[in-house]
């Protein structure tokens, strides 16, 4: 299973450049649509300190997500991994954060298997549990602001539906058992993975049971709220007065939409909803809304990819033989 994920990760990483180019094209189209002169004039008034503060809040979210990673490893009784190694392995998954729903972050499971011998099927389910608690945390953010800014409620309803369906499929064993039995009876290449899939599902049930949800959900709630605050700070850097709850709800709604709609990194979806929300709900000037949208995505999505490559580079220096074939 590790080799299969490794191959897929290699293929996906070769597409990182293509997705980056797609992102540049999308931002270019937004800029042209808004007007280059208007964005240029807006950027001339920007307080650069707001960008670095937003970057710091994004990094704070990464640290909270690392706390979730450590929590899940403990729940799965995976111990003995040095803290710095665990941090670098976790951050290396950001290399593939621009995959749909960030599912490519399972790459860190392959890295952990290579560096510390932990079977991939034991930790790959952490990505699913992580996304599940992310959605719950983001939905809570939207619901808290929903009374004042109800336009985000449809995405909250979609998120709640996704969580309920996901928990149902995870915690009620019969459908998964039937599927695994069907694969075994069918035979072929996929049937050889059934034992590992069963093991992975057992791990997922440990991570998704109700008693295991509150702590990671709280970390998600605070972390994504911090990134919503980053958007608020960027707007302030453009001298745009927007209520903090509104900025958080706009960011949370766009992020949730990007997670539910299967496009790489939510590209186009998140950007469009951010811009639309800032203009329609917050009455933000056109140039400031477009510039803030681009900057917050640089601070959150694209900075994560850079951090992932840095972490992977450091890991390859630390484990040159083990990671020789990972990238």
C-alpha cells in the first residue's frame, strides 16, 4: 500500500506546477476583470505589516493542525517518534495540499512509513478524520455568525449533511464489511488490499468515534477562525472596515465550499466566493476585495505548499536513504 501511495504522490507532485500555473491564471483573470489599475492603486495603500500578521495566523493554524496530528497518533497508539520528525512528516503533507479536499496529504503517511516504519494503513485514515473535524469546526464558525450573516447558512447545511453521512458510513460497519467481502469474492488486484482496508477502517472508527471528536474539532474551530482573522487583518491593511465575525464567516463559507467541491485546492471556487462575499456582504471596494482575496490565499494555501517542500527537503537531509524514492 505504501508503494501505491508513493507512486500516486509522485504523479501528483508533478502536477503541482500545473496547478500553480492554473492558480496564477485564475488570479490573473480576477485582476483583469477587476482592473489592473484599480488593483495597483489599492496595493499602493496597503500596510505590509498586515500581510506578515496574516502569515503568522496561518502558521498558527498549521501548529494547531500539528496538534491534531499528534492527538491522532496517540489515539492510534503510535509512539516513539521524535517530535521534530513528527512535525516535519506532518508538514511534508502540505506539498499536496492543493489536491481536491487535500486528500493528497495522505502522502505524509507514506513518508512516515519510509522514515519510521509505521504501516500506511494505520495513519492514512488520519487525513479523513482531520477533514471531518475541519468541516465540523468550519460549520460551527458559520453557524455562530449565521444569525447576522445568513448567506453562509446553505454551505453550513451542506457541511452538516456531509459530516452526518460520513460518520454514518464510518461508524456503522455493515456497508464497509459488505464492500470488503464483495472485493474479496471478486478477486483481482484490488482484493489483495482488502485486509489493509479493513485495518484502516478499524483505525478510522477509533478516530471518528464521538469521544474522540471534541478536541480536534476545537483545534479546527480555533485554527480556521485564525485564518478568517487573517482575512480581516488584510482588509484592515487596505483600510477597509469590516466586522471580524463577517470576515470569519466569509472565509469559512468559501473554505467549506472549496472542501466540498472536488477541485484542486478549491481553486476558483474559494476565490470567487471570497470576492463575492466581501463585496456583497461587507461592501468592500472592488479592488480591495480582489487584492485581499489573492493575499489571503497566498498566506494560507500557497504558503502551505512552500512549507511542505521545505519540510520534505529537511526530511530528505535527515533520512537520505529512506526517502530516496519518495520524490
